[in-house]
C-alpha cells in the first residue's frame, strides 16, 4: 500500500513514457522544444513494465495512466500495454494523448488491453489550433478522436484548456460539439506547466469563468461529492443528462485532500505530486539489481513524505524548475 501521513492512499499511477512531443503548445513548451532526455536516461520498456508490476502486485495500484510528453511517440507502447494487461490483478489502463497518432494506433491499443483515452483538444478552430500548438494538425486530432471512439476506447474524454484572447469564448461551442459526438468534455484550468515560465495567475481563465460561459447556453446540475470520489474533475450533468461536463480547477479549487495519485517520470523518478520538487530515484535501484521489495520500499517511503497540497492555491507559488514534459499530466 502507498499511504501518506494524511491517510491518503495512492491507487492511481501516472507513467510518463517519453518527454518528447510532436506539438509545441504555448502553455507547455517553447517553440524550439526542449533538451530531450538521452536514451540511456529513459526507462526501457522492460523497466517500465517491471515498475508497473511492482506497483500493481505489491503496492495496491489499480489504475495506470500512460502520459508523456506524447505517449504515442513511444515505439514500444503497444507491447507495454499488452504486458500490463496480463498482470494479476489487471489494472485499468488509460492514456492521455494529443490524438495525432490515434487514427493509426487506436485499434492496436484496444486489442492490447487499453481501456480508454483522454485526448487534448483546446479549440474547434483550425487557425486557433495552429496558433496554440504551432502545428497544423487539427484534422489529425479530430480523426484520432473518431478512431478511438470506433475502436471502443470509451468513454472518450476530451481535455480543453482555455487561454485568454485565443479560445476563451469557445466553452459553449466545445461542449455542444462534445455532446454531438458523445465525448465527455473536461475543462482544465491553465497550470504553470510551461518551461518558459510564462504562466500568470491573474490572466488565467478560472473554473468560475468557464461555468458562467457554459450557463449562457446550457443548464448545469452539479453531481454530488460522493459520486466524485477522488476524481480531479468536478462534474455537472448537462440539460438534465445523461451527458456530463467536468472542470478540473487545480488552481482555484484544489483537490489535494482527496488525491490518490503517484507518478513515475520518464527517467524513473517517483513524484508524489505533479508540482513536487522532490523526487525518489527508482531507475538507479533497478539498474543496481535491487530486488522488487527494495524498490517497493523506496516507493512507500517516497509516498509517506507526500505533502498536504500542491501549493497552487498559494498566490506566491513558484513554478518547478524541471520541465513538465518528462513528468506527465
């Protein structure tokens, strides 16, 4: 079991498979990209599977989310999913992606055992997409979403970040589109994830802003706290249901008290929080031939030291120095 001093138990593991991405979203990284990790620094496929096996069989992990960077850029992804699906007990597995490679891989990922996907899409306007991502790949994302739906990677969830002056007027339009396509839309408050440190608290679109915009067109009924559980998204039924919309308000409505996550970076570090500054090295233990139980104990010790909150609710919050692309969302 992975428990901390606040009696929170981690059952959800986020695994970053690569720091690389084929988009250059303005809120994530500079246009020229970042200095990527060397191949020897990245965990191998076998090392990733071993750590997930330890987490599932010895530490109580029941959910595994593959992230990046862009996880579809990982050559061994399908094999990793297939090996993890063979574990006992079998974890539920999902993937967060920008969607560009889903048209090509959705069927294979479903056959390997992936349960569902989260796809990032911030706008329905190709020109705005190009401005936000610095790439002209909007149709590829739409095609990837359709492929995921057809492959049965459901429910297909769409993650959207609203940026002032770019797509901050699109909330109702995005929700109407998601309802038409049977996607579950979740808006995410912009967080300080950018390596260039351009995030400004006073310029972000808040959960309150998003909900006010949605209510100009839709009737929203909040779901109960009990139904939310440890999920990061607050959810509302739309126009009486059955469809729902979620808002992840990491900055203005932090949900740290119910957090059930642990994170594994692309280079084999345990992070207790997306915004933690401390890391625990599992890669060194793996490559030093440490037995499974020693690795599990390192992980337990790391999680025991998890802090009460992320610090995002503090107006003086300082962004982490480590690029977020290797940590995963």
